[in-house]
């Protein structure tokens, strides 16, 4: 088990949106409390040092490019890369980007960054495979539901990627994300269930998992915010925020 | 009214404790939502860019020095000063320290820092004076309840500073802070009322305010987390977290 002093400094690119940044920060601090509480000689439980660069979500939203046009994403990529550089300069020993969407541009964003950046798509695909699921339904923002990046990472881990069946279903998910980002009450769980039932065949439901691949979507299941995976009315869901934050804490504590 | 792009970047030294850092961040983001929501041409409401340096509270606790011995605080002061330097290097245009305790060492901590650092004791004392209170009871950590710094800032603003009457009352407040930092349920509101009634004369209650001068203490009043000042069973309280975070947002938006 690591000493207090061996917790690495974690860098977080956040603010997209701020609600999921709070979740990441809360999860890492609470994991650390449980991990450190019995080994502290004096004072409150240790929490790893963290540097957070919280971006302006209005700016990152308006910098989004077009699908299939890499050049059009240059400013978006630079906005995130510069934040990672600032975290690195502040002494972060590993970093995460607290949002799924920028991971569609992961290779370009992390170009030239020297510290490890833990990729949410990688750790989520690995978790789906570890748990024995065969198919994963991707619910997220427009870039995440249209880019080939996450589907190909799932496929590389032996998981068949699925997307919402209809444009109407995709639109319902985008609208839900907007409401969650505005911190408005919603019936998000029902909307996601409807989309999942339309996208999965009845036979495949037990071997499928719905990836909540926008870090706000887990907020629609307030009872399960501390469960990496959970089952509601027969359907399995995966909280990408929690799986990602946990991977970052474990790296900080044990690697 | 300012343009989106004119929101200054806010630096926050946090993690002491992480629960109040979440409060600061939430308050600034929600103030920005309300401020920006009607002026956004496209996309989610703008939130100012922020850099947060979240420290290890176990380390800062164990670096605390002794009352009246400035030399003994050198490492504590340096731990916070270095965090402010990193925020400055990350482009923060103003900074706050999201905790009352380090403000007892404010002059030494901010030595050589070029960006404005908004002092919680200053803005709280000014708010007490603006609201017409004559006396303020200081409840906080051991350094805050023993150092002369906050009492002298209150006095300079025309407010008579008061402290808990007995060592037993001070000890009850310290124990309450420990529980709030561990995120444990408490009867904090009752404890503070008892201490306040012991410390204030009956006649002075209407012209007195209890300063919740540890950024966790407001968490004991979950119903009032969005009220800078509030009255419970005849006693006025001031949420120092909210007053301080609001001052930072207003500086970022309007100065």
C-alpha cells in the first residue's frame, strides 16, 4: 500500500461541463478518504494534490469542427492541448480530460504532452470487456455518437459498438444532455430506457451495456452515482465519469 | 454589462477542504449561468475559465505553525504561496484562497504575487459593515479563533469582534469542523446556536452576526447554502464561502 506522500498529483481538464468536473473531483477525494483514513498519523485524511484547468464550455462548444474534417478541429484541439500543457507545467504527473467529447480528438489534443493522459474511451472499453459484455450502446454528444473513434476502440476490445437506431432517438439524447448541463430536473432515465429498447434486440439485452458516454448522463441516475455499473429495469448502464475518475485515482495511488 | 470574452480567469487555491472548494466552484458557475444565459448567441452559457490548485489538506494541516511565532509558519506559507504562483503562471488574472485559515497568514502568503488576491476577511468585514451589524462572533478553526488578524480587520471596519466565551465552546466548534470535513452528518446548527447564545448578550443579538469563518461551517445549514446571510431562530449568520466566491465572480465579470 502506498504512503501518503506517494499519491501522484492529478491534472484535470474540466468545465465541460462544470457539473461533471464536480463529480470527478468528489469521486477522487472520496476514494482517497477511504484509501487514506486509516494510515494518517495526524490530521484530516490525505487527498492527492490536483490541478484543474476549468475551460469555458461556451468557447469549446463553438470551437467544435465538422465530422471528417480534421483541419476544422484545430482551434478546438489547441484549446484542450494548451490546458494540458498548463497542468503539466503546474506539476501534474498524470492527467485526465473530464469529458467524453474531446476524446474524439484525443491523438491530436495530446500531441507533445509528456505526462500520461488516461483516455476515457480506453478505460470504458476495457471495463466493458472485463465484465463480459458483448455489445455496448453509445449515448453521448453529437461528436461522440457520429465519430468512428469510440466504436473502433470498443471493437478493438472485442465489444460490438451500437448507436441509437434513429435520428429522433439521437436528438432526444442531445436534448437531455443540454438539460442536464443546465442543471434542470429531467426524466432522463426514462428517455435513455426508451432509446436503449429501440436500439437493442430483446435477445441481446442481457449481454449489452449502455455506455453513458457524456459525463453528464450519469446525473440522470442520482441513486447510482457511486456505482460504476448498475442495472435499472433489466438494462445495464455504465457510468463513464466514475470509471474514468477511479482509473485516475488508482494510477495516482498505485502506479 | 460585460461581454462573454471579458470574464477574467479566476485562480482558486483549494482542497482545504475539498468540500468547500466544490462550493466555491459551484457558486461561481451558477452565478455565471444567471449572468450569461441571456447573452449567449449559441451553445451553453459561458463560465469563466478557472485554474484550481487543490492542495493536500493533511499536508497543510501538519505544516501549521504556532501562534505568535511567525518563523514556524514558513513552510505553511510557502505551500500556499507556491500554489498561487502556479495559478499566476497558468494565466489566472485574480485569485482566491478557498479557506479562512490561511488568511491568518495572508500578508506572508501573498508576498511577491502579482495578481490581485481577494481576501476573505476583508470582504466579510465589509459585508458585515454594509449590512449595519455592530458585532461579529468569529467561529472557525483554531488559527482563526486565536490569531489577531481577523478581529483587527473587523475592528478597522467598525465592527466589534467577539470570540467563543469558553474553551469548551471553542472545542465544540473545532470538533464540528472535523466532522463536516469528513462529510459526516451532524447537528452543527444546534452546536453553533448554543455557542452563539453563550457568547452574545441578549440585548446585542439583533445587532450581531455569527461569521461562519471556516468554509465548511455553512454546510451545517444545507437549506441556506445560497444565502450570503440568513437568520435562524433569531440569530443572524454569514456564509463566508458565498460572500467570498461572489466577490471573486464580480471581480471577474465587472472589474
